[in-house]
C-alpha cells in the first residue's frame, strides 16, 4: 500500500526542469543542424557555373578555330567542343545524349539544342546563337561601310567605282543563325521545372517508405514483400499523377512507372537494410546519404558538368542522380544508352536487400505493431 502511495506521489510530482546550460546546448545543436541542411541544399546553386558542357562543332577550319580561341579565353571554358562530321552526325549524338547541342558554322549557320536534355544548357547555347548573329551583323556592317568608303573615294578621284559582284539590283544577304530544338520538352512541362522538381519528392517518398516498413513491419521477409508492393504501387501512382494528371512526363507510361518505382524502391531498400544492420541509427545514416549527400549532387535541375568536379560525376552513382538521368532518357532519348543507370539503381536495391537479410536487427519492428497485425 505504501509502495503504491510512493509511486503515485512520484507521478504527481512536478517535472524537474532541464538545466539552463543543457537547454542552450540543444538549441545550439539544432541551429547547427539547420545550417548544415541549408548548406547542403544551397551549395549546388551557389557553386555551379557553366563549364565543360559537351557540345559539337563543325564548319570551316578558320571559323571553328576562332570559336575555340574565344572559348579558351574564358576560365573555366563553358563548352567542351567535339568536332562533328555533319549536321546528321550532330543530331545523332544529341539524340544519344553524347552532346547537349551543336554549333554548325558556314554559309547557313545553325545552333542545335535539346531542351529535354537540360533547359539550362539549351539557354546557354541560345546565348551562343545570339553572339554569333551579332558577330555576323557586325562583320556585314563593317564590309558594307568599307565598300561605301571605297566607292566615295573613287568618285571623288573621278574614277569609276568597283562594285562587288552581285551588288547591282540586290541587297546583300546577311546570314541568319537558326536555332533548332532537336529534342523539345513535353507540352505539359515546357520549362522543365516539373521534371526537375519531382526528384526531391521521390527521394522523400522513398525514405518515408523505408522508414514506415522499418518501424511497423516485423519479419525480414514480410518487410521485403512490403518493399516490393511499395515500389510497384509508388511507381504506378507517381506516374499516374505526373503523366496522366499533370502531363509532366511523356512517353511509355509503363516504362516511366518502372523507372519511378525502381528509384523509390532503391531508396527504401537502403533505409530498410541499414536499419536492419544498425538499428534506429541506420535510418539516420540512410537519410543523410540520400537527402544530404546524394540529392544535392544529383544534377536534376542543371547539367552535372556544371557542379564542381568531381561531385557532378559522383552524383550520378547515387539513386537520385541515376533516377533523374534514367527517367529523362527513357522519356526523350530512346537512342541513349541506359544500362549504366539501370545497373546503378539495381545495385542499390540489391545492397539494401542484402543488408536487410544479414542485419542482426532484421526481424523486430522498431515500433511494436498492435496484436491484431501479428501472426498467431
């Protein structure tokens, strides 16, 4: 009886406040965490710059050399120029994602772009077209001024002026730089913002799926079955929202759903596997790897080449980067090689499953499910 009264009195006693110093320390730790999160998400935009973008070029040797010399003056050089044999060769390499565009010089100058590959890269190439047109116009005006000066000088000297061939009865033709979008974006996502913005929700969704399975499902095989169901359903529902509803995605619906499902499943598998191996800290480790390391360097909103080396290339070996690249390829670039991205996503998925199978905490759920949800 006395023991019961002592317990009741302890329960009724007011909670003792935390020490002032400890409270301040937790506030400081929280602010540092916020600073790290902000740095992780702002860093790509703050440090990226146009550099090393693979672009084709063809035309007269002197014109090509002039462009190369002009680009060499910039540090870093915005384009990594590759000579192409013809316009058809340039188009073929753009459609296979070997190049982001091409600069074709000559009598009919043309700049080829692919907004589906990267709207930012396409905008940079449009700037090149504007500069080329300005140079052509300036050169034409200079030539016309020189001709008029020579004619006036000849007339003053009482001589017959020498007119350029074809100048009688016709105005000189000034070449116009044509910009051709070889692979445009879908009508429902004309700016590319929808596709770029979809990567983070997919990362977050994959993490939430893995966390829920870890917390609520007991038994490793049942957890993996839940992972399979989650991946199939998530891929179908995301494709339903993004393609059927909003029109952000285009192309083969089932193939898009497969890519989306594999991406979120690979992320979830990593969470499930690390949690099985490490317990609750595994969830935090998986979240850090996925959200704060892999997501910022995925290169979904801008070309990976624009990120500081080697982070842009490294980001393509994580789930967010491989998913974004693969989804863009299957939608817009059927000629592009995609085996590397399928392999990377499959490897992350298999790694998560293996960790779940060998993890010493693989059976018990972190939150004990209600009795009615358990096998008898």
